[in-house]
C-alpha cells in the first residue's frame, strides 16, 4: 500500500477526485479527510501489475494537470459562454445597426 498526503487548501476536491479516478483502474483507492488534509491510500488490485512505487509520482502529476485545467476553465468561462451564445443565436441579434 502507498499513501500520499494532499493539502485540500491547494487542491480542490474535484481535482483530487479526477486524479483518484485515473488510478482506480489498477488500485483500490481510499480517501480519508481530517481538516484540510486528505490521506489517499492506493492498494494494488488483485491480478494487476502496476508499478506501486511510481503511483505517488503519477498521482501528483495528475493533481497538477487537473488543477491547471481547472484554472484555465475558470479563466476562460466567460469567453466560452459568449462564444456559445453567439454560435447559437440568430445573427440578427448581434448585427450592429447604424442610427
């Protein structure tokens, strides 16, 4: 079993959940939270041959990847909304009219 400690003030629960999901194919994952600290334990599933020694490294790489994706999503949310509205709206709604 491999355990890692995650600071929930650094990584949101959604980010941790996504990273856990990616490891759940080869590992049984247990999450225990105490305050702002979460212990994530990985136990290799029977019949799987994943590298237990690198699971912590992969997990933190995934945490950082998902955190960056969340930052980009948050920063571009308004732009995406505008693009969706413009894409599905009638063109007449966005035509500038000369007075």
